[in-house]
C-alpha cells in the first residue's frame, strides 16, 4: 500500500466517523409502548397519589400510637419529619408533571435531586440491614429477608423511574438547543445528507497523484528492449570499436 492510499483510507475513516457522530436519534420510549413524556407524567401522578395515601394513612391509622398531632396533642418531631417529607415529595412531583406537560427541563431537576437523595438513603439502610440486621436490629430470618426484599424492590423501581426522567430531561435539552440554534440543525441535516449510505459500497480511494494534485505529472514511459536481430547486428559494431 502506497502513502497516497494510506492517506485516502484515513480520510475516509474520519469522514464516516464524523457522519456517525452527527447523527442524533435520542430514544423516546420507556416501557409498555409509552413515550418518555407520558411515562414521566405517569411517574409524577403516581408518586403524588402514593404519598397522599401514605400521609392519610399516617393520620388516620389506629395501629400507630405515637401521640402528637394525630391524637390532638402537641406536634412532635416525628410529625414534623413526616409532614416535611410529604410536602417536599408532593411539590417535586407536581413540578415534574408540569415540566413534562409544558416541556420545561428545569422543572424536572428538583425531582431528580430529591429522588437521588432518597435512593442514597435507601442504599445506606440496605447496607446497614445486611450487616446488622440479625444482631443490632434483632430481626429473625423471615423479617430479615422480607425487609431486604422490600427495600431492594423499592430502590430498583425508583432507579428505573430516575433513569426515565433523566433521559426525558436530556432529550428536552437537546430539542431546546436545536430550536435555539437552527443553523446547527441545518448543518446537521447537510452533513447527514452528504454521509454515504450504509447500503452503498464505498468507492475506491483516490491515488496519490489525485490527492496531491499531480494528475499530469506521470513517470516517463520506459523504452522497450531491442529485438533479437537488432541486438545481433549491434554485436559486430561493438567488436570493431573495441
């Protein structure tokens, strides 16, 4: 392989790699044939209903005997903690639904931060239960397995929902960037149009003279050797000269 062929091969590889980088095709589906937008809205509404039902159960359940506001007494630290968690979770889920409906990526950021903190706390609880579940927490085998299973399932579901919302936010940012800079989208379409099709075979690389611009500079043709009769006739002349 000559130097020109090597240069042409490298240029072809760089062009095909640039074409593949300029192709933007974000994923727009999460599960069960739902789009990321509809999945995000469903996650926000479902979380709002979940936290509302849990807070109502905390206020009206007779199995919990902690005193405080639910018994008509003074507000305790537990009541403040439960109300704070309920308020924060409800607000971030409402912002998530509004951001998904109106396509505002900044409104999804509080939900991502709040759920990231919740997953970190859940992972700490899981690790603590694994290490000290049967010793310091005094859990039997069934309680130990059940608690780990429930916390693992809840953490896995929250992680899946977090990935869906994060992907939806990333797609919104990409769409907003393309709308803000339409020239970039025009260049993108132009580059995609000039990219070679994957179904069509690549043309052969140009020669060294075509790359360097020396199309007219060709090596001179070599003279063909003389015939046998001419060579034999030249022998007496050379002998006489000697």
